[in-house]
């Protein structure tokens, strides 16, 4: 993935997120595997001023629930 492609994906993701009310200070849980598009999603969230709440795919349901509750995501 080139930097241009990354920027394009990030801008599209940011527009999609903003259209759903995600903005500055909003905590957003991200549960994803290792993939280049993950960088675009993180960049999109940061560009909106949102707070990325990373969630490990290895987490149990109880751990995810606790993390999201604590982060108010």
C-alpha cells in the first residue's frame, strides 16, 4: 500500500465515521486483525480527534465488555 492509498483510505474512513457522529473525544473500540487497512482506520479516528480503544482479538467477551465499559465506548 502506498502512502497515497493509505491517505485515500483514511479520508474515506474518516468521512464514513464522521457521518455516523464520531468526532473529537469520542472513544471508539477497534477489534481487528493485523491488516494494512487497520492503519487507515486508526489514522481516520485520530484525524477526527477520536480516542482509539484497541481491543485484542484474543480477548474474552468479558474482557471486551469490561474494556468498552471502562472506556465508555
